[in-house]
C-alpha cells in the first residue's frame, strides 16, 4: 500500500459545497467495473433559528445505510460541532458500479452554512 491506499486504488474526494437550509450531499460516483470504498467523512455547519437534530445518512454501503445524528445550535451565527468520521477499515459499496452518498438534511430556518465532504477510493 502506498500512502495508505491499496496499490491499485484511485483516491476520490467529493464535497457538497456550502448550502443554506437545504440538503448537503456528497457522492462517490459509481464507476463501471469498479467498487467504491469510503474511508471517512466530515459534516460542518452553522446554527439555525432554532436548535435541531437531524439524521445524516451514508447510503450505498455494504450492510445498508448508516445513520448519524447531527446537531445544530440555536443562532444563525453559532457554529455546530463538526462530525468527523474516519473508518478503521474502508467500507465498500454494496456492489460493483454502486455510488456511495452522504446526505445531511436541511438544518432549518436561519441556517446559512452547511457542508459535507466524503473521502474514499475505487478498486
């Protein structure tokens, strides 16, 4: 393995960009004849008019969709505690030619900043 990736791996990085009170989505796209792997992700956001808890999902992975609770504080200028997940072992997609998708739902009125980033590779 070179740089933490298997020898034949092609690293990939996907990001949602900034969204305001909308779903933030990052996708490791499906590639014909390849299996996508997820090595980790980050979720960052600002606050909203009212504090909220939402269910972020990591879909397309072996074993089914994983759900993570993410909280945003009250106050549009407040900063949410980032959620950073790095897997000890990469998680493969559920099958060849399958995308892996990280989705953070809208955080509510007054939210002006939310973003997700997804890391992985193809083999």
